[in-house]
């Protein structure tokens, strides 16, 4: 077991010079830049993920809330659309920059916890070569930004506890407010922070006016979305309950602990973050940070959450573990220090490289691409959307002019809706009609079309809703990749008017996904 101090473990024995700190920062920025360039070079390989298509569609219908998530992520995507248009690399740039910032901030946490350059570099490299941070830079997801906001909260808490300057509560409140506007589950991480304050000597902050100012700032930032939720009968809570029941029923919550070791953090760094957790618990000043890991991890475990829900709680453990390890190897002979460092970095690099081969769209074709498709369902969901839209456009063009003039396109899930809404514009396709998530809030068409291209439904359901349905085409992809669209929704129909009023359809077929 690594020797651990019992008090103020993070306090450095000698303050580094300004020049040394600047050099350390350059190292961290250089590491983050290399990771960012690797993602920029590969992020344009395939196509949009179905989740990204939902964000793109919601970005065209900005509001203070959406059924599936708070409003900040679609707003960021709206800015991306304005800057880059429909560029895969451009629209994913925000996720890349967010994870580059995570790498830098994680290294800075190691510095503020008392680490030198070795601890800072080890932390930054380990975070960059861990599964979840790597994945979060390959797609535009709200989890990409939620990860950053909570890592910032952890860093600001470190700064607060180190400096005893209560004004840091304003920064903490701002980061929490951004988190609440990005992902509702941040409340469980906030519960960890509050529990940590209440259970440690840091409870004195609860009586600070700056603490309550920070809490008030977070609340004011979240207030517009809260009012939206109230106005919409907390529909997002209903959505989250539905999705959670689905995940548990389909076994998606399995391997909660296993995948935290394998994917939330580089598995070679397991001794590092475990040592960091122990050190934080044994350190009176920074003990609150240990509770900020324990509470959300235990809550999600007891409630059968998915492993990646707690990924952002790990960088602070890695940072503290790197500080402990640096001090431990610092008391060893030079040959032992070099041996330990080489073994660790090689192991992290090997595991990180293997993980990158699975998670990142590195190859356009060949065995490496096939390996990624075999092991990564998310990459498979990036295939076939352009072909789907072209197929729908060709069906539209084959219809008589009077049917084209009164045409509607209905979709069965948010990926199909987003594909028609975003990619279909290049083909002059009409706005899609859907009942999934925020599509349902946008309502049904008026005046109603009389001819429909129906995507995402089986023959039986299509016949239940519409009249005179006929099979028009199959939905697949030229690569032969098996994904949700090619396997679960292979048929596209042309149908006549619905069998029931649109108000009844909207009441009966609202869907969460």
C-alpha cells in the first residue's frame, strides 16, 4: 500500500516558481492539443449519430427546455450550425474543446493538490486515454459538457479548500448552474458535495454568505428551465422514469462496477484512482472531495444507473492519486523512479490505444474499422442516415405530382426525425412528423397531408394508423452494417390518410426514446 499522509496531503512541500508553473501549464496544454488534433483528424470519418441528429433538430427549435434534456446543449449546437453548417468535424468541435479543457483542468487539479510536473502530466495523459473522456470527444452529446462542468466544480472546490477564499463559491455555483442546464442528474453530484460539506470540517462553509450566493446563482441560472418544466408538467421527469425503466428492463444497467474500471477510467490507472480516493478520505482538508465521488456512485448503483453516469467523478481521484504516487516514487532511487514511470505510462498508452481502436472512428475501411464496428454500437449508429434520406427522396420523386403536393413524412424515432429534418433539406423534403420526445410538443400538421411516407414502423402498426399502406423501399446501408435502422426498422411504406383524427394519434402514440 502506498504510504498516505493523514492531514493536508495535498499541501506542497515547496511552492513551485512562476516559471515552473508556466512550463507545467504548457505541458498540459500541449497534451490537450495533441488529443484534440487526434479527434479532429478522425471525427469526420462516418456520419452523424442518431443522438446528434436529435440535437441538430432541437437546435432549430430553441426553447428553455426539451423533453430529453435541459436547453444548453441544443443551444451550443445552434451556435455550431451557425459557424460550421452541417460539418461533422465542425459540429463536434465543441465536444473536442470540452474534453481538451477537461484534460487541462485535471492536470491543474493535480497541481493544486500539491503535485509536480510528473503528477500533472500523469493525470492529464490518463484522463485523455480513458474511455469516457475519449468517447465524449467523438460525438456531440450533452454528456460531453456535463463531464466538463463537474470536473470544473471539483477543481473549484479544490481551489476553495486550498485557499480558504469563499469567493470560489461563485465559480462553483456558476459551474453547477451550467451543469443543471445540461444534464438533470447533476443533482446527485451536488448531493455529494453537500454531503461532503456536512460530514467534514468544511461544514463551516454552509454558514457562509458566499456559499448561499453561489447556490442562489446556480438556482437563477436554472430558473428558466425550471419554469419550462413547471409549464410542461415536468415532462422530463416522466421521460427519465420511462428511459430508466427501459434501460433496466433491457439490461443496460448491467456491469455497472466492471465498466467503471474498464471505461470510466483507463484500467491501468486503477491503483492511481483507488489511492487517490483513500488519500482524500484520510486528508481532513480535502475529504469533501471523496464524498463527492461516494454519494453519486452509490446512489446510481442502488438505483441501477448506467456506468457512465458517474464518469466525471474520477478525474479528481486520478489527480490526488498521481500526487500520492509522485511522492512515493520520489523517495525511491532514480532507477526505480524511472522504471515505475515507464511501466505506468506504457501500460496506460497500451490500454488507451486499444480503447481508442474501439471508441474512435480511426479507419474509414479495413480490419480496424470492422473491429470498431464489431465492438462499438455507437459507431454503427452513425451509418446509413444519408442513404435513408436519399431513399425517401427517391420515393417522393416517384409519386404523382398531386401526391407530392400533399405529402407528409412520419418517423418512428428521433434519429429518423432528425435525419429528415436536417439532412432532408438538401432534397427539399417537407418537415417530418414525429411523436418522440420534443417532436410531440411541436404538434401535428395543419393542414394535414393526404399521402405519407412512413419510416420506422412495421407493417402491422403502419396499417393500424394509416390507410392503404404499401411497401415502397427497404432501409439499409451500402456497408451492410447491422444497426437499429437496418435491423429493427427495415421497411419504408407509402400510405394514405390516417384512420383516426390527428388529435387521437397524438394522444395515443406519444413516445419517449
